C-alpha cells in the first residue's frame, strides 16, 4: 500500500468516525436542548475536529438555534452542516512560501458535509 493509499484510508476512517458520532447523537436525541448541544460538542471533539473549532461550531450553532427558534433535530442537523461548511470556507487559502524550499501538500476530497450528515 502506497503513501497516498494509506492517507486516503486514514481520511476515510476519520470521515466515517465523524459521521458515526454525529449521527449517533442525533439518533439519541429528539428534543433540541442544551444536552443535545453538549453531546454534539463532545462528538466533534472526539472526532478530532479540535477543541477550539468544536467550541466555535457549537457556539455559533447555539446562537443560531436561539435566533431562528429551531425546535426540530433535523433542522439542528442542517444548521450544524452549514456551520461546519462556513468554518471550512473561511480558511486562509493563500500560500505562504517565505521559506525555501517550501513543501506543498495537496489533498483532494470527495467528502461533503451535506451528503454525509443525512
């Protein structure tokens, strides 16, 4: 198995882990409350999203639930998907090549949150 096959396999496992954990939370909860948000936060952290990113996603989701008066778990899932996409879109995509030589890693992914969190 080559390097890229191992990388692809590892990323596939990560994607599957995130999907399983988040979908597991939604299969357990029907009511939109603080306990649901705490479980989602834990699922994101345990999925290696990172502490700061997970806290930011849940904070924005919590605000959105209050602002839009979201009561349905499916609507929360949709809002979560959108908040995760917003985080990914905000990334700084500019190359910083101040050091020589520079290494650039390119990763192509077919994963999309809207397809997986259904």
